[in-house]
C-alpha cells in the first residue's frame, strides 16, 4: 500500500506544552525528508508481527553516493568514498554509524540503490528500455523513494510502502511513482534531472507502543492510526528525519501528522491519547545527480553503454 512519506507545507502547529504538563516530550538526533505533506492519510493495515524483525535489522539514517545505466554494476560501484559528499564517505566507512546503530552491522541500503533509481527515471524520461536488474540484494523490505531538488533541496516527491517488497521491483515501482505520481507535484521532466537528489529509505524495527510520546525525534519514524471526526479510520506517517529537520517536538509532530491524515477538528491531549502509534527506524542513502552522472559516465565509457548521456548543467 503506497504512502506519502514526509513533509509539511508550513502547517500551523501548536507549541509544546509547558514542561511538566501532559504531552511534554523529549528530543533526539536525526537526519532528513521534510517538505510538503501528502494529501490525506495512507490507509491499510500495519505490518504483520513478523515485519518488525524483518532481516533482523537495527534501523539507521543518513548518507549519499553514486553508479551506472543499462548494465549491472560491478560490486565495487558506489562502495567507496571517492567522489562522494562527506556524509556519504563517513557513512560508507562506518556501517554501524547512525541513530540506533550497533557499530558493527553492515548496512543493507547502498549507493547502488540510488544509482538504480536514477537509472530507472532517466530511462523513462528519455524513452529507453528499463535498466537491467541490479546486483544488490533483492530481499524484501518496506521502502520509500524520496526526490529533492535544487540547492535548498526542496521536496519533489516521496512515496513508499509499508508492505515488504523485493527491492528490485520495489525500487523500480516507487522510483516512478514518487517522481511522476505524487499528487502534490506535477510529473518530473528531463530538465529537472540535473538538480535532483534521490534518497532510498529501507524501513526496519517496527514496534507498536502504548504511549504516543514513546519515540525519539530524529531516531524513529512514526505511523499513526486514528479515528477522524467522521468516524473513519485514517493513517499517516513521517520518516525518521522529518521531525528533526522541521525542528518539531513530539506534540508538533503528532499534530502535523493528524492534519496530514485529514483530521480537521481541534486537537486535544485527550484525543492524542487515542492514537495508535507504531514507531520504526530506517536505513537511508542519498545521492545527487552530479554524483550519479560522474559514476555513470565512467561506466558508460568503461562498459560501452550505447545510450547518450543526458544534458548536464550546474545548479542555476
């Protein structure tokens, strides 16, 4: 079931309650994915009991990198820090780094996944055959694909699913869904490619909690389920980075999600207590088009790929 991942168009949010009052909450450290809110809530059941322990991952967030087109990439592509932005280099050299990391577990998300998303979008916009299946794992994960654009990295599209999908087909599908079918934005065009940033988030460690305040800003993503003023069940979610990027506390994040999910009545602390909340973590990788193009050009000449390279422009 598709879901909008993140962001708000500057909703008016309530301030935190005074310390010691009901609903006051703590903060945390974090990552990315703010912007404009998805219209309405995202329906559907929460992941089954087995999903929270999917592949035994502990969630992380952060990063960036690069890769190729039309041919499977060598295992080393995007695997090192060369040509990457500092956050990417740091992340790739420290697989356990990030919120909630153990310090020794290898991350599943990779630069190659972002490369593949750019490949899929590029081929679609230029009318080429879809790229071949990539070499990274095809294990199933809940996932989101996020596009941002320009120097200020404005949200350009963000859609994903809480149902575990095989990564090869899941990333193909949600690359185009987030780029072309996010109802908040017009479909992407070729002209926008040089200014794009692509992020892949793999969701892990789903936990149902009894207290709507039982999650950490910047560490957990949250998915809420509530009954609106018309008696209908609605859901909405923010990825782990959103609240931190927006500078929100717990209450502001919850209230924004309620509005995102279509709740129009006054929000009281009593109503917040009726919310069913699931927290989760994510592994995230981000790559700019500039990084993608550099890696792609290298593999274009190395592997003799027949497709012409797209026009390249620096940021305007």
